């Protein structure tokens, strides 16, 4: 019943990272400004669907954002 996510980039590549977590009943933004860039969040249930979007601040340029990552059960066929 925990969400755990991490980025594989190191401190030479990134200076900070965020993950936006959209759950059924709320939205969380988790920030990590030091390597290793890891995120964890307790969930109400192992069946809780979540949508994640990562933001990473490059050490040498602008921030980048990931596509939406969907975890858990969905209503799609």
C-alpha cells in the first residue's frame, strides 16, 4: 500500500526532481532536491489507481516533464 518511485539519473545530470501524483481523491506533489531522487507515498489501498508525472531540473538546461504514467486498475478495456 505504498507508492515508491525513483529516477535513475544522478546528481551530475539533475539538480532536483518532482513527481505529481493524482489519486482518486487528491493530488500530491513530492519534491526531492538531492540524489538519489526517490519518492514514496502511502496509499489507502493497493488497488488505488494513480497517475504520475515527473519533472526533472537538468543541471545543464531547462526542466523536462514526462508523459503521464498510469498505475493500478483502470476502467479501460
